[in-house]
C-alpha cells in the first residue's frame, strides 16, 4: 500500500528587488508532497503566538514544513544525519511552546 501524502502547489513571484534596476525573476510554481496538513500547521503556529504578525507565522510554518519534509525523505544525506538530533530537539521544544 502506497504511503498517503498531501499535495500542494506553491507559487513564488518576485515583486521587487533590493537592487536598483534589477530584472525581476520569473514566477516559479512547484508541487510538493507533505505528510502533514500544512494549513492546519499554519493555524497551530498562529495560535501559539510565536510572532506578532500572522504573515510571519505563515512564513515560518511553511518554510519549516518544507524543510522538515526534505529532511525526513532524505535521511541518508550525511549533512542531514548530523543535523537530525538538533532538529528533533527544536521540533519538540516548538511543539511544547505555549506562547510565553
């Protein structure tokens, strides 16, 4: 039986550049899979009040979920192996955080 995952589509568009007269990069679209319901994770992060702005909570949750899925699905990469214990501790601490 195949493992069930959630599929998402993410679009990224560069709206401006910090460099004067820069040519903006074209929009990119990527489809990703994740074992978690990312929209629920975003709401959980917002509820924890880690950030004053909901936009920062969304940015953090989305980046974290994309990063963690790459870690989980590529456990044999040497760089990731050395990082996993620290990441596991970070995730436990973040999940236990109550907003203070």
